[in-house]
C-alpha cells in the first residue's frame, strides 16, 4: 500500500469521525448552515392584517392581540375544545410525607371535561412544599416529570460540566426549597401523543363523529394539551396551598410548543417558559434552519390543525410567525431557552422570535428582551422576556431550571 493511500484513508476516516452526527430527521436534507438560511420578511406584530399600524396598548389588546390569536387558532394550532362548564376534581391520593417530608404529593383527577359521556379524565400530579408560609407559586406543564416515580426528577442533570454547582437528581428538592410547587399532566390520560391514537380519550368524547387527522381548524394534540393545562389551572385555583395568580406554564420541546400556546390562549398563566421548543414553538418558521413546517406536519400529523399543512414548503405565506406567538404572552414574563447542540430546534431562530416580540412589550410599557444580538453561551439576558443559550443537547436540564427559578423569583406578584 502506498503512503499516499494510507494517508488518504486516514484522512477520510478522520473527516468521517469529526463530521457532525446526523441530526434528528436526517433522512432528508435539512439546512444547518447559517449562510444558507436565505432572506425572509417577518410579519410585523404591530401592523394589522389590513395594514393599520398598532400604536397604542388599547389597540394591541382590543384589536391586534385577538386578530393574532385567531390567526394562530385558524392556521396553526386549531381552536381549543370548549371550556367545560361542570368540572369536578377528585383528590385520589394525598401524601404529606413525600420527598422526605418536604412536600405533599397529591393526585387529582379532573372530570367533567364535556362532550358525550365522561370517559376521559386529566390527572394532575402535584408536589407542594410543606413548610410554606401561605400560598405558593407553582410551575405546571405536560410531562414535567414521571408521575409514577417515587422521587421524580423534573429535569435531566446537565451532561456537560459547568462551573456552578447543579442539583442533578435533587432538582425536585431545590424547586420545593425555593418555595415553588410543581405539577405535571400526562398526555396518555386524555390525548395520547400518537397520530393513530390521539383522538382516543377526550377528543373522542368531545367530537364523537370525527376520525383521522385534525380538520382545518380543529384542535390538534398541541391545542388539546394546552387546553388541559388550563383545566389544571382551574383546579389549582381551588387548592388552598397554591396561589393561582402565580402559576407558570412550562414545557420542553413539543411540550414547550404547548406551553407557549397555553400561555397565549389563557392569560391566567402568570409566566410562560419555553425550553428548546423549536419548530411550531419559539423558532421562526420562515428561517430555513433545522426542522421545517413540512417535516413536522409529516412526522406529527396530529399536532397542528389541518390548515397548517397548507404551509408545507410555503412558510412565507403564513399570516403569522412564531415571534408573534411569543408576543401573545405580553406583557407577562416569558422565557425562551435554547441549547447549543440543538440545531434541529434552531437556537438562533428561537432567539430571534424572542427578539421579535420585544416591540410589543415596549408598546405595552414594559422592558422586554433589551438586546438585539444573541448572547454568548451561558449568559442570561432580558427583563420581561428572558433568554439563554446553554451548552449541551436538546433537554430540559437542572441548569435550565435554575435560570427559570431565578426568573420567577424576579417576577413575584403579591399573593392575594
Ligand atoms: C422531534 C420534533 C421536534 C420536537 C421533539 C420533541 O422529533 O421534530 O419538533 O418537538 O421531537 O418533542 O422532543
């Protein structure tokens, strides 16, 4: 074998070895090259569909916000199921010695969701600190932890070493010790995350004649999960341990999309947190980077409404983009977080959506993101809009949670 051949073989091996791992969804071509993103024009959150500029808070609240909400309902997520009129809450179990006596763990079954029969129920699993002085603020989300675990871990330990001390598996204790309750819902209870089965449960009960993927403006799974989070909030309003005016809605990835949409639809959520929510969440749809509208609709035909499929490979025709979803949290605090090795979710697109919401916060007289450039890794920016980019992969980690706890601490609302 010639030396040249050996050298070339080693080189070829090295090139292969250091090439980035195939990203999620790598069976097709997806763009991960910033220089190939291409030009796009975002819709202006402060201009009505008919071209009228929005220049006062009243115009935002009375005209533009309802217009944007309706566009997201009609074109992206579908209309949420109706608000139930006869909800019932059954506390199935209470354990006041949970987490070594620090917390009370409750499981509450939420019945009476409406529609034919009363077959489906939402189960909320809640941990609330025992030594609280009055009602406590809470975090609620979908799949925040394993509701069946004896000692749940609501965020993965960050796999990359950082200078600060992280709680790792003790994250739940830290959340409780800092005075917060935390509750989770599980999709399988009422709307399974499965294209073939998502109607089993509450959607079958509410729309008994429907089959197949969501109709043009019908709720997909994301709208259904977000609606269920509002039902959890209905319950929290009856729980003496919880301050319902300080409930944050939080989610990771598909459940980060859900958290943003829940916060947009239900302004009772006092704070909204999107962790690595990506396409259909915080990431701008018009940016050609990582996951695309066409790919998400193909892989998850049950997540969005039927109309959203019209925008496969035609993102520029969308009447909205995701910075306007972030803006629907205004003027409440909202936090968008990204991870460096999460190209599929387009970290820069997530940042630009947070930045694109800033003008609405300003109009409403509150300081928003306050920066225009994506911050360096590990730096938290923003006031009423928070943002960070952390090291590591697509995950909700203990590192992220510490940022969210600080953010929530910074936005206290007096308990009633
Ligand atoms: C992926 C999907 C993403 C994200 C993720 C997740 O397969 O393409 O949009 O939602 O799943 O939820 O973990």
